[in-house]
C-alpha cells in the first residue's frame, strides 16, 4: 500500500468544533486555542464563521477573534462565509481562505440553509468571484456526502453533482464531509471517487465525524486512495446542530497518533496538541473526546 508520505491537517475545532457549544466561549479563549494549535505545528486553522448570530450565536465574536490572533508565518487562517453578506464582513478581517458549503442532500439543504442545492451554489457564485478578485483562496465542502438525517443514505451521484457545480463556479478545493458520521470505509471511498470525477487528488480532502466510531477507519480508507488532506478537530470538538446524536469531528490527536505510527509526516507536535485540546476541554469542563489524548494524559499522570 502506497500511503502518502505527508498529510496536511486542517484543525476546524475553533469554528466547527465550538459553534454548537451551549456555553458561550469568550473570544480570548478561542484566540488562545488558535495560538496553541499553531504552536503545536498546525498550518491550517479554520478560525470562525461569518454567519448570522441569530443562527449561530457562538460565532458572534468572529471579527474580534480574527483581530486578536497573532498570525504566524506559514499558517493559513480560514473562515466560513455562506453568502455575500458574510464575505463582505469576513474580508475586513483579512482571511487567507474562505469556505463555502453545500449539501449532497436536498432535504438537508432546505433544513440547514433554507434553499435547494442549486440555489445554494448560486449564492456562492458572487462569493467565489469576489474572493478570487482579492486573491483569497476558496475551499468548498460537501456536507452529508455519505448520509443524511432526513434522506438516509446518499448516492455517490449526488456527491459528483455538487462537486461539478462547485467546480463550475470556480471553487478551488473540495472537502467530502460525513457530517453525521454514518459513513463506513467503502461508502466513504465511493463518495471520494465521485468527487474525484471533478477534482484532482491534490484538491480533495476528507472531513469525518465519529458518531459510530468509524472516523479513523474512514481516514485510513481515504489514505489508501492517496487522499492526503483532512479536517480534524482538537479534542474531538463539534457535532451538527441539524443532526441529532451526531458527535464531534474526528480528534486531531487521534489522527496524528495514527499517522505517527504509520511513519506519515504531519509536522505536528503531539504533546503540544494534547495540551491545546486539554486547554479547551478544561474550559468546557469536560474531558477531551480523544482516545489518544486520554491515554497520553493518563500516562503523564501515572
């Protein structure tokens, strides 16, 4: 098996991980989490979301968080921008990358952003054009690429459709997201193959939730295909507000531990990463949702 020699991880904990927390997380804590992640070696961090605070109150401090980060050379800071209003607010904070997302499920699209898949793509068209005009990279995400809480299993053809639509409006990179964590390795590989009909392997990433404990297996199955970019979340933070029971993203710590054991380079210091996850977990008054973190912290305390 020819695994990639190096893997790039995008830590989405500060954005995707914290957006559903019931306890409001102060801007200073979010900023400290970003600082700890970049100190651990993360070179891609999804910081915040420029969405209406009516829908995602946790992200109301988006501009404050972006302004408070001490930017480190070589680190890309990305933000979620669902429409032009969000982009116009986001661009003032000087992001390196903006992220747009569309579901592979019509029902999820309607419940999540109150429009069809086709309509959602048209909303992104001016965002992509404006971002490119300012030399800001655009990353896309296909949510519910394997399963949907309303429609059930999603056919790979739906993933291919959204990938094609994203490509047509100029989105440069696409992420295949198992938003509710129902995917298994073969299903995930089929979804990735569908996206690869329109995107090169170097412009593709995986985003896996661990609801059924499949995220590491799905990551390994993706590596077997040559996929070398993944979204992960410090301490396994996150979930999905529109999918009851969906747990967090795969923990960055667990993925790094696995990759270290496979001899695959990440550039990430696992001990410092564990510290970052413990920092945010301590604030949230719970243990990190990471098996590797739990084991390493227990070893430290032994």
